[in-house]
């Protein structure tokens, strides 16, 4: 009956009647969807976490006496879901949490520190809470920020699954494969030999990312990653490829000038060249080998990458630590009989979903064979002295295998 009666009521009067019974919405709260842009049009690198935290359950909308749904009463201080449109700010927030400071996060994201701060300020306004306290020691999560972290991590996981699902739609052995590897192995071992893979799979683009910072395949930083320590992520597949053995080397030129050290005590009288990938680990290793000495007393040069470290030592800068195959890389390097040796297990990691993509599966199989200890004895578990490598390895000349330069006939 009510509906029939309303048919004769002008539309304007019906709207006014419904409005008189509706619950008022505070003026400062709006459910209008407003598109948010990053301040200054900041450009972000790889696609990050995209998605929304699970929406809170809401009660059914109240109804006016006319039977129509009345506008819902907004909760003061709680942002509407429509206001959370800058999802990339969530990824930046998570990077600040993991890096521990705005400056470190900016370096990882290749953004300015001010851009990161602006995006965090925007995100805090969207969330309606203060997520960090800032001090000279870095950024510290508030209690509200700690709650947001778990929600954003779920967003990130969902985003990575979406990306993997999209990659899996391409069934053929074509497209891009991203391989992350430590800089030394990537430069001296994998890069010279990737032509073998390209000849077998010419339609696959290989993105070889060489860096000392280990990539996390569970966060979609790479399709396949090679590490010198066992990854701690629980949701990845791991393959132990072999073992890298390291010892002290020096160039002929250096030894002619400074003599040959035979003991650790002898090393204290020499010039050392140190690669510092992890400053804390490097400081700890130095203190354990040379207790009571300051680094400035012994170290002549430091660098952050393997290639610079190698060529500095090869040209006489001092004594350095390298894999047992260092002599095959092209420099006139002499292994030293000092009782200092290290070894690292070499690990390959990939996500189970990614591993089912044909082009990634082909790359995984190729990498496993590329580090086969039976074929390449310097990756065996047992230590093999560099002077023995030529007798236990029966393949092509080692300098060709590693992409080095033949040493015969060279004059430095």
C-alpha cells in the first residue's frame, strides 16, 4: 500500500521525506572516492604489493520509514575503504619497516629520502593513525604500526601470487627469467657460460642480477636466486648446488716486492685487500683472525664487489681471499700456503609456483648442471688445492671456461 501511495507523490517530496528520516553523516567524513597521486609524481620501481586489507564486517544499512536504505552513519576517525587508493604507499611502508630507517629504505627503492617520507605521511593519513616514531636511531613502529605490518604483508603475499599466476599463463619456453646471484659468481662463472643456455632457448630473455645482497624469491625479487648461505624463508624450494672454497692469493708482482707469507703471523707484516659485502661480518672475521689489531694497521684497500677486489690484488695491491679457481680468472695469482681457508655452501632457491613455469624450470635445470661438482671439481665438498685443478679437471682450458684471459705470453 505504501508503494502504491507513493506513486502519486512527486519525486522531490519523496526525497525530502526520506531525507528527514535518514541518519546525518558528519560533514568532515566523506565516502566519496578520491583518486590519490603520489607526491611529485614519484616513480616507483618493480611492481610491489597491491591489494587491500580485509574489510571489516558492517551491519546492514538502516532503513527509513519509507523502506529505503538510509545513508550509513560514518565512524569518526575511521577512513573509508575508498580512501585507500594509493596501494604502492603500503609497499614503501613495508620497506621502511624492513630497512629500519627512511634513508636505508630510500636507497633500496632508489627514491629520495624526502619522497619516502612524503609517501609514509600520505599512508598515515589514509590509515588514520601514526605508524612510526622518528628519532636519530631510525624509524620505530608504534603499536598501531605493528598491527598494520601484518595486514600489509598479507597484501604483499597476495600480490606476489597474482604475479606468479600471470607468469604461469605463458606455457611456452619464452619470456623473461630473472636470476639473482652473488656478484663474483655471476661475473666470473655464470655470465661467460650463459651463451649455452641462450643457444638452447633463444626465445628466453635472461635478466642476470649480480649483487652482494641476497635476493628473496618469496617476495618476487627474482625467479631464481643463488646464495652463499642457506635462505631462511620457509615457503621456497631449496637446492644445494655445491660448495665454494676460499684461500689467500697474491700476485707475482706483489710477492716479488714484499715476500711470501707462510703463517698468519707473517700476514700481519703484509698489505691486505678486503672485500666488504657485510660490514659487521667483515669486522667480526678480521677480529677473529687478527686479535688486537686495528683494520687500519693491516688493510691497504677495501671494496664492495668481487671483480674490483680481484683485479686490485691481481695488479699488486696486496693479499686477498678468493675461491680456489682464482688463478683461472686471468690474473697472475699465486695461492698462498697460509693456514687460512673458508668454505660456503652454494644454494639455489625458487618459489614452487614459479618453478612450474617452463622457462624458469629450464633455467633451474641448467643452473644445477652448471654447478655440478662431478663435472666441475672446485665445487666439491672436499677442498682441492688450486695446483691440482688442472689434473682433476679434464675439460676445456680453465681460463676459457671462466671467461678469463690466457696467461701464456702475457707481460704485466
